[in-house]
C-alpha cells in the first residue's frame, strides 16, 4: 500500500520538534526529524519568544524530511494563549511576549473591574488567568495605544507559523479557545468581551475549524527548502487539543465500566499538566468556575473541560538551577534520584503563584515547606520526589473535582505526552487518583496532529483513531494498588 506522509511540528514551551508521520492505512509511524530548544528570551525584565529562531528550526526540519520523500502536508501546534502583533505591511510588528512575562500584573485589576472574573467565565468558558490572551492584549493596548493604528491583526502562535508557511492568515479555533476572547462553545470572538474591554474586533481574523487546509507551502519556501508542494493544514493547533485527539479512550474502559457508563479522563503531561474530560458542550456552572476549571475546544467541535496544573515546569526549573550550579542532571537522572529518595514527607500546591515565574525553584519549594510548617527537603532526589508526588496529588484532586462538576464517574485516566514516559509519575498517579492509568502515546500532540492532517486530506477515517493509536504505540497500564517504594 502507498504510504502517506505529513509533518507534525509540535512546539512546546521548552522544546520543539518536527516529526515525520507515515501512515500505511493501518499503523501510524512517527519519526523525530529535528528537535530543538525553545528558550525564552529575557530582555530588560521582559520575556519573549524567539519566533524567527523557531521558524528557522521548522525550515530545517522541512528540508531534512523532504529530502527523501514527498510530504503531503504540514501542521504546527503550540502552547496556548500567546500571539504576535502583525503590522499593516503583514510583518511581525514587535517581539512576541511569553505568557510568563510580568506586564499583565499592572492591568489585571482594571480588566477585572470592567469585566469581572465570573462574567469572563460565563461568556467565554475560560477560567480567568493573567496569562490568557485577553489579559495580555488588554495590557498591550494600555501600554502601547499606538498599536490600534499600527497593527492589522494579531495571530496566535500556530496561526503565525501557518501564515509564514502559507501566506494565509486564519485564526484556528482550538488555539483561540485558550484566549478568553471567544464565545463559550461558539466560533467567533465574543462581542461583549471586546466591547467592554475596548478591543478592536478587526484585530481578530475569521476563525476556522480545526482540520482546515489553508493552502500550499509558499513557492519561494519550496524553492529555498528544495522540496515539493505540500498543504499547510491548521489541525488542532493548540498542543493540548492535538494531544487529546490522540487519546485512545477505548483502551481504558472494560466492558463493565462501559456498561456502567463510566468514562475516562485525560492528563496531558509536559511543561504543563492538563487534566480534563471531553464533554459535548462547555460547562460554565458556578461549581466549575469555583474549582478553577476552564473550557477549550476539541477537534471535531466538542469541548475539553479541564484544569491547567503547573506540570514538569517545576522539575525543568529545578534541573536548570542545579545544572547551573555545576551538576549535569538529565531529566531521567532526576526521576531515578526521586525513585531512590523514597516517599516524601511534605507536599506543595504546584499551582501556587510563587512557582510560575522562572527562578531558583529548589529554594522556592523549600520555602513553601518552611512557610507551611512541613519538613524541608534537601537533596535533589528529595525535592524531585516531592514535586512528582505533589503533581500526582494535584491530578487526584482534579479528577475528583471533575466527577463532581460533570456528574460523571471516572474509571480511568489516560496519561499522554512527555510525562507518560516517567514510570514513577504514572505509578504515583494511579495511586493518588485511585484509578487505572494508561500511559501513552508519548508524542501525543504530534500523533494527534498527524491523525487530523491525514483526515483533512481524506487519507484517514478519524473515527478509527483509537485502533490506529493502539496498533501504533506502546501503551502501558498502571493499577492503583501497584507497589511503589
Ligand atoms: C500546554 C499549554 C496549556 C496552556 C499553556 C499556556 O503547552 O498549551 O494547555 O494553554 O500551554
């Protein structure tokens, strides 16, 4: 059978990769073509992304992949909420900010006076958070009012890369559903939100559904990269939406649990951990608002009811700190040290605001323990263990709350993304959630992107995705009663 190939470009907040997906009609094979760091740039106290650098790396990946074979399509997915300002001439007007930049702190109170938190949630389904696009955009317009004249539009990160690749400007729905600007469950910017915050509606180009073929790779890029034509496809361009599109739900539920109409939750685990379930419509009840849930869009039109939990960011920052002090830990080293350290005596709330900015994370963890009167961990192994147990605890609380908020019984949890490779985290998650955990796929966002692109090109039936994923990737099962040291 002929093999169909697409490129899934998955940009996370700490690294990016260009993955080549090959589908033979039965199995999907993913091969990493190019991996690179995605480092925040700090300049005079502000934090930015290196958009140009990322584009260069994407091009390296395209050139490498297209050397040997024809590629049918390419799609980019990224982390949520961030965007670039596009000028009247169609070029990026200024450096794109990182969501961990501090400028929103000065403007959040005014925004919330004009549009109270609970109203934001009711209108958009999004849990108010200073990182949301709406807070960033409002802050930019306060600090640089000239943007109103100078800008033609804003493009979310994946839209920006799709625009660079195809020349077509479009707003993809799943990434925009992280913005705090769309009507809950709808497919356009919310006029109430825009009016109350005085945000010009012209800034937002029309929203397209996930799985839209935008156009061809620009001819000049085809020449530069010595590749043939390929379609540029806006898949589920929010990385979490893409990851969720790869979840093989069928694998988790026994016939019995299906009879009891129990369902499964997902946890997408990378820099962030995102715990949620799929629902047909946004859940904008008070119970969901008070417990910190948010609603984001799925490929195919459904809804993700989820909670964003600060994830492996905590360990990434610890590692950065220790390595700067002369250690040379890999992520795997830290997991081994955490295994060896044995159960932790203390815990942290990963979502405590003190952990959100870059910095000396080991000391912040210790300080949290001091402030809360708990034993203070010392060695890297102890700290790593405490972090992983605390993440698993946070997952457990979120899954219990999801049951309350949705009225559903959750029998199993799918742990996907980079964190699913971490067997200790999987075991702890099974224990602390009290549910079966099915881990994998590891490259969930790339797998989801490939499935959606191939479906958009008419090469794959998305309804068969669970079978395809089960056949293509190693999934592991962890039970709540399994032993951990
Ligand atoms: C994870 C993620 C998450 C949030 C955050 C900003 O990469 O997309 O879902 O939106 O980034």
